[in-house]
């Protein structure tokens, strides 16, 4: 989709890619200028993110992820090792019972829905969400991860072994395996094509495009349900993951070169091709 980032998403993505290193306000401004985002918009976003607890001070004019962002960041940062979280599927399902949870608190509802989506759960009935039990740790491991992501504590998360023929068939149809397989192959090819043709690009263009392409690909992995065979082509997903990892490494190198290059004073700050910054990637 390659949608330009907002100041908020850019700042959070840069920090998630920074491996614990702080981000300076000046670096955030330089990064944002690459996408035509004005300095004032970046500084307003920094203040608002800090007020919401998503950023914390890391010294004068520098920031790191705050307490409200670390749990989500920990989950998002695991995309490189997502395959290691899977195990063979014996046909069991993990269920989450949401019937007793309120729906009037929109913020809590959004947090709940995001947690369920991040871990690949789908609505089987209005009060039950489900996914194949093919993740290491089983129901208890999934329960802990869901609670960390904001699912209301005490929500029942349990294993189901016999859904019956009708419900079993409905559960297997909750994910479009063919669409997932096509997306793996499509993005895999797109990233490989870009890497093969990126050498002639100027550094500004390479940095901007690698961020946008990498951000979309990593988001695709973050929200991948990690389904087992025969629901998806696991080998296609593994090949896609390997390509994203290679692309991410190339993107980091591009951004590191950019950081070591002084910004050109001859280009007006307001243009999208102005001064730039920082590492590639997201989350």
C-alpha cells in the first residue's frame, strides 16, 4: 500500500527499530522531512506521545519508548522469530470466551480487538474467538500474551478438542488461506525486485522507498495468523519471512549511510526530499 507515515507512526516505528537506543528530536525531524512532514508536526507528535505515556525522556531532546508502548513493542519486535513460535498442529483449537466482556468502553474494545487480531484469533461465534492450537506454549502461553497486549485479565482462554463437524468446518473457513499464500508470494517478489533494482537510486529515494516497502512487509508479518498446514502454505510463508529479514537488513544499511551523510543545505526543508534521518523499518 506504501502509505506515507504520520508523525506518530514514524516516531514509534523508528524507536521500535532502534534496538533500545534513544531517538533525538532532531533525528526525528530529519527522518520526517524525508516524507514531507514538517518540523512542527513532529514536535507536536513528540509532546503528545510523551503525554500519553508512549514515549519517555532519555535525556535532553531524546526519547525512548514509554511504559504504555513497551508491551506492544515487545510483541511487535518478535516478527523475525515468529516461525519459532509455531509447532505441529494436532487439530486442537484455542478458544477465547468474550461473552462476559463489556462493549461500551470503545478504548477497551479497540485494545481487545487488536490483541485478538495480533495473535491470529477470529470470531467463531459472537462470544467465542478461535485459532488453531499450533503456537508454542498452548492455551496458557497464548493467554499470557493476550493479557500483556491488553485483553481483560480473567478472560477465559482454553483448549478445545472436538468442535463437531459443522463448527470445525466453519472454524477452518475463518481465514482465507489462498489469499494469504498469494500475499506471501506477491510481497516476496516485490521485495526481491526492489533489491535487485535499487543500486541506481539516490540515497534519499532508496531510504524513503525501503522504509515504506519494509514497513508494509513487516506489518504483514506482524499481523500474520501463523496458521499451520493445511490451512496455508507454510513454506511460502517461511520464504517470505526470510526475504523480509534480508530486506530489513538492507534497509538498515541504507539508513545508516544516510545518517552519516550531512543534510544538504541547498534543498528547502518543506520538500519531501529535504533532510533525512534514521533507521528503516517498523513496526
